[in-house]
């Protein structure tokens, strides 16, 4: 099987998808904008061929790269990056080269926030009211009907980029000149941000699932430059499991990772966003540490050999607890490491491209008991007054 992986060197932990593909028996090909000599040795060892393309945002250049690899190795069976950034290009490539997986028609629904909302509504999955902004009059009519606060955000966007929370008329007057075409308005949901994450097999059955709890929404973290932590759950509430399974089915997610975001309010879950890819940052590693398995290998074995049955147990709560540079933290790094002891899996700087949402420096910690984990998170984040 010929598998093309886009951008295998970034995010930095994603090289493990390629090494797993190699172990599964795939012919691993890759296209990336990092020079070959800069790739880590394990990645070089896994790749049959690497096509260096410094301008991967140019679709014609990407087409030429895939065409070259097809000429060299034959039909491409899969193309992926497990990354939001390349979803549109991957879908176009799949259509143009007759490759299994999401096509542009699928992405038009599940990558656009209004497309997501229409699927939620058609399948009776609770979600916030929302619509495209066609005019200022239409926007004001929506606000009159639904009230403040509202969220203004791009219909097609990643995370919380260029997203605004508007609380009153004065803020609306300031923000309106900044709103280009392609924006939508949405009622503001209140509650706890949680995710439902996992992997489906080739038929759309869920092979593995978990959930993560976030201390802040990504919009608050990015716009407010606040502290950020999130942690996995060992037990998944039945109500979340029910709405998560229903959402996966509604969106027809097949042979894909998924990252579904919900607001939880008094035990009810409201659909916020669907991402048909891996969760961001180092969450795939957190899955591994929580279950003591290898989610990279599980994915690769599914793609290459259609292995769709796994046994797993959520043994630990795993947390990503970050710090921001410039804050006066109560405990030094050395003190935190000493306090955490065996709870700390790793501590490292976050790549600049991810730090806006993920923090500047992260401690990855795990423990089977949630109160112990939360106490450790609090010590990491504690600042002097």
C-alpha cells in the first residue's frame, strides 16, 4: 500500500504516524516543506521517498508532487496529515487521484461551521443558534431574537482565529468594520468545554474513544493569553457518550480520527464544533499515556491492514498543564519537577506555531486519581499575587 503523508515533520510528534506506517508494512511517501537533511533520523528511516516542496500552500505544486510520486510508485492508496491545515488540499487530491477518504463535498460540510450546524440540526443534536451574516440588518435581527452575548467567527476557520465575543451595542459598533465576508453569528453558549475524541474504522464504527476537559475555551486562551490546561477522563459520562456516538454517525466519519467539541451545562451537551482529524497539540501522546498503547500504530494498522478491533483501558487521567512566559509563578521549574516526581511524563517548550493556544511551556502529567492530578495542575499554574 502506498501512503502519502503531508508535512511529516510538523507538528513535531507526528513523525510517529510515518514510523507506524512503516511497521504496518506501508510504502511510506511524504511531501513536506522542511529540507530532507532537517528530518529526524527515525523519520528518514521510515520514508521510502520524500518530496521537498517549500510552497505546499500552492495546490498546483502539491499536485505535481503527488503526480511525481504516483509516476514513481504507482497508485496512491491513502493521503493524510491528520492536520486541520491540509484538509482541503487532501480532499482535492483524493478526488483528483481517486483515493479513498474525504472528498471536497465532505469537507464543504464538516469543515464549515454552518455546515456542521446544519448537520447538528438535522440530527437533533443540541447546538447554539447561528446563521451566516448577510447584512448588518440581518445580524441585528438575529441579536434581537437571541440576545447578547454573541460570537462572530469565520465560517471556515481554525480554532479561535479572528473570533470575537460581542457583549453589547458598543462592542458591536467597534467590531462591525472588522468583519469581512464569510462570517457567521452564533448565540453564546455557557458551560464547561469538553471534547469527545477517538478513531473510527473503515465502516464508520468507533474503535476507540476518550474525552478531555478544558479549563478555558480556545477563544479565551488565544485572545486573553490566559493559562491553559486540559485533562483526559477515565470514565465517560453516558450523556456525552450518547451525543458523541450520534455525532460521529451523523457526519459519516470513516477511517478517521475525530475531535468533537461540546459545551456541557447541567449534564446536557451542546455541539460546538466537529473536527475530523486528530485533536491538536500533543493529545495523541496523551492518549498513549492514558491507555499505555500506541494510537499511531493503531491508526496505521487500520489503514494498511484494516485491523479494526483493539483492547484498551483508560488507566490514567493525563493532563497538559502549561505556563506562559512573563508570569510570576509561585514555584520554579525545578520545584515543580521535584513536587511532581513520577507524575511528570515530560516537560518541554511548546513550538511557537502552537503556543498561542497551547501555552509556552508544558508539563505532561498523569495519575489514576483525578483530585491528585488537579492538585498538581493548580501548583503548576499558581502565581504570586
